C-alpha cells in the first residue's frame, strides 16, 4: 500500500525547494525588453560645458548601439538627471531613477562632489554605477565598493602625466606658481602635483599659490602678481569659462609670453579659445583621447564618431564625450563578458559586476582596464603642447606623449599623496614615452 | 607691503570698483525711488553683457571700432526694453505688497531670466574681447595693464557718477525723481505722475546695470550664472553705502574694489570674505549704511 504523503513531508519538500532557489538568486534572467541607462551629468551651471556635450554623446552612442542591435541584443535607452540642481535634488533624483524608473545601470557623475554622494547611495541600492567623469582619487581609495566602478583614470595619473611632461620638456625651471579654482579639484590637483614635484625637483621654489573664487570673472590682480613675480612656470587646472578668462586676460597682458603656462586639463577649452591660445602651452587631455589621437585618427570608426558628433553639435568632441563613450564601452563589455560566461543567457546584475572586475575594454584610445581590487580604471594619459595647424581655427595638440597608466596610477590599497612621496627622484627619467607629432 | 604692491593693487582695484559701482548704483537708485529691492537686477547685468557680446561679434567684421558704441547700444537696449517690461508687468503689480513678497517675486523673476538666458545664448562660454584688443597696453612699474582696464572702465564710471549727479540735481526730470524719493505722497499730491517716474527711474537703473555688464563683457567669459555673483556683491555695496545713496555707492565700490585687490596680494584666501566683512562691520556700527540717513519716525 502506498503511504500517503504527509503534510510534514510536503512542507519539507517545499522548504527544500525554496532553499535551493534562494541559494542561487543570481541565475540567468529573462532578457529585458530594454536596457535603461540613467546618467547624471551637468545640464546647468558652469560644468554644463562638459555635461551638455556628454549628453549629446550619450544620445548619439545609444542611437548607434541600437542600430547595431543594442547591448547583448537588447536596445538601450538613456535618461538624464542634472547635477547642477544641487546635492539634495541630485540624491532624490538618483533615488527616483533607480527605484521608480528602475534603470539597469547608472553613469554618475561629473563632479567629484556628486560622486561622493552617489557612490554610497548606489551601494545601498545595489545599483551598478560607473563613475564616468569625476576625478577625485580619494573616492575609491577611502572605501572598497562592490557596485561602483570608475571607467576612466583619476586626478593622480592626470596630474602626474602633466608633471612628467613638464619635467621631460622643460627640466630646468626654477620657480613655479599655481592659479587654481578654489574648490576641491583645484586644491586636490595642486596637492598631487606639488607633492610629486617636491620629490622629483626639491629645488623648485613655489612663488605663489593663488586660488581665486570658483567662477571668478576677473583675474586681474592674480595676473598682476604673477607679472611682478615672474615665475618660470604657471600651472592651472582651471576649466570652463574660468580657464578661458584666465588665458585671455593673461594673454592680453603678456603673461603667457613671460611664463611657461601649463593647462593641466585644458583640452576642453582649446576650441573656444581659438587663436587666443598661443602656441607652446603644455596642455593635458585628461585621459587617453583627443579628436586627433595620433594612434586613432586614421581609424574609420573613430573618424565617423567625431564627424557625427561635430554634425550634431557643431564642435569636435572634448574629453567628457570620450569619457561617456568609455562608460558605454565598459558597460557593454561587462554585459557581454557576463553573457559569455553564462552560456549566452542574459546575466544578472551581480554577474555583470563580477564580469566588470578585471574587464578590459576600449574607448577611443588605447585599452582601459577596471582594476579588480578597487574598481579603478587604468587609462593612459595624453599630454601635448598647443600648436597652430592648417585647417583648424583653433590650436591643436602637438608633440604628444602618451603615458601608460600602470606607472602613473596609485597602486591599489594606497593613498595617492602617500604613494607620491615614495616616488624615486628619477621617476620621470625612467618613463619611456614616444612623442607623436600632429599630422605625423 | 612695499609701494610697488600698493600701486599695482590700486590699478587692479580701480577697474573692478568701476564695474561694481555701475551695477550697485543702479540698484541703489531703484531702491531710493521705488523702495523695492530687486533681486533680478543681476539678470540685467548678465543680459547687458550677453547682448553687448552678441552685438560686438556682429559688428566687429564691419569695423572693430564699432564694438565700442555697440556696448552703449546694448546697455540702452536692455535697460529700456527688458527694464521697461520688467517694471511695467512684473514689478508694478507688487509695489503695494509686503517687502518679503516683493523679494520673493523678484527672486522668481531672476530665476526665470536666468533660464531664458541659457535658452537664448546656450551654456558654452562666450567671449567678445575686441574693445580690449583695440587699445594698447600700459606699463605700470614694469607690469602690463590693458588701457581698457585702467583707463576706460574707471573713466566711464566717473563720467556716470558725475552725469547722474548732474541729472538728479540740475535737471527738471532729476528734480522730479528726487521729489518722489523724498516724499512720494507729497509729490503725487502736487501732480507728479509717480508711475511714470518709477518707470523712468527703473529704466535708468536697469541701463546702468546693463552698462556694467556690457563693459565687463570684453574682459571675461560670459557663462550661465554670471549675474548671481554680481547681484550679491552689488547688494553688499548698496547696503554698505546706504540704499539710495549715489555718491556713497561710488565711495563704497572704490573701498571694496581696493580692499579686494590688496587682500589678494597679502592673503589671497580672504578675497571672497572681504566685501562682506566690510559690509558686516559697517552695518553693525551704522545700520543705515555709511552715507545713509536715519529716518525719524513720527509717532
């Protein structure tokens, strides 16, 4: 006689089944109808000079991806929240984007202040977030994140590359001054630069440290001081309208001719400054990208991307545009890698994150990799000098050096300022870099 | 501090003081007559700057020297059209309201105009430096200054100050404006059209703010939000001088401009603090401002 299955046995079986299912929550999921990408960028305020072109790039890249079938065969859609609305509004908009709009991934953000607020929130909400443009190295040095990645370099390699270029091309300077915007980036970038400079060239005298107000409309007094002090080198990591004003006012009064100017992240101002930017200024590109990248400029896809962007916006791409591309490439790479590891089935978010660790992907330069220990992007850095070139009504980069990331990025587990103090004095001399000419 | 720094700081402070004076004197004049604190005054500065840059870029290919009159035309255009419309349709309905409501409404106007500005001129910085490039540099103790900075700006500010004084003290229209400032009820009682006086005064004040912006435009990048800093600073100057005090605004703008320049040489970190520190100290000692008059209230 067959014994009836008792209630207890049924319950036990159900519990066992539930336990089995719960033990494997991250198995393959059904392919979504659409991949929603939520992007935080500046649509208002001074940093909209980066944010608005980046938005245009995101729309263009999404459209292009969808023409090719999307990511993993799923079309993508993009939505935006404005960093310029301020901290509180940004946080609540981000939360709404994640919880109500149910985006699949976020790209946030431009400002390091925004990243500082949103990274912990993304972690709490278990949302995969790619920090696509913010530069503060401290964000990933201070805390280990699971859900946050930076798909580009950070301020340390950016400033170290600029310093290396200066030391390689003008090794004999004796005095330096700095004119930086008085906010986190202005202060931090100088701290990185000056710490490394003290190690590599301790005899250099800092004759002035000037931090005019963010958004200052007038640098007259700072320029007068520098004209009187006559430093060999003037460094500025200013950007946007501030940098445009500083360069123009300095040029009008002869300061650009008197001192060697280094524009740490000046690439984004080159088109706007036009002929007001003299030849011979050292300019950092804030990453491994430039619309006339020496290794990419003949690549048909790269040329098509740049032309399409120019047709859409009227200007050639700047670094925020390429950083946006890197974020898309990183996400696409991670999803596809996770799918492959999953036997072609659509991966869960956790599987995508696992795939992102150690991922190597390509933006519009050399490859970028996402370091598994701290999720920091390892990206090369281009630095060059401004030069007049036929066919352009603005200056282009010449004598470009591309610095490989491993040597100039803080090792995982260390703080940037501490690491910089341990660099050997011959650090720059040991960096082997090739120099690329514009048109070469 | 040696004499070189003193002279250089004076040269730097003068041009800054000139721009601040032009914006704050307009604000002060408007308050003196209309008794309204107009937060949207900063927008007039920004619109003056953007309009001047637009006109300059248009006329420069014809003749670069046309950019100078373009600055004046831009300020009159903005003052008359934008200022006139603002007074007639946005401010006139709120004259009878409490000051707090007036402040809120003019703040809302400021935000709306800021957004409109972005829609019209976009977010990319604009620079139209032709007037500065046309004039030669001047060397002061071996340091180059642009003539525009050390001569044009201060001279325009001085001419504006004396022109305004003459207008208010020696012309009939000026006397009418002063009468309304002194006692609105009595002026109305003798047949002065206060509404017309308000409109004319507002247009003059708006044109002065727009002139400040227009004169600043060849020296700086025009970016979204440029009116914000200037309105905060011009409030500080107008309050420190005493609302409604024209000459006081000139003296205070000069003091603040020079103080700011000096502090950048001595302790640059304090640059942002200086104007507001001066304002705070003055108002603690003289709440009516340096040149303000204590209004006696009859009970």
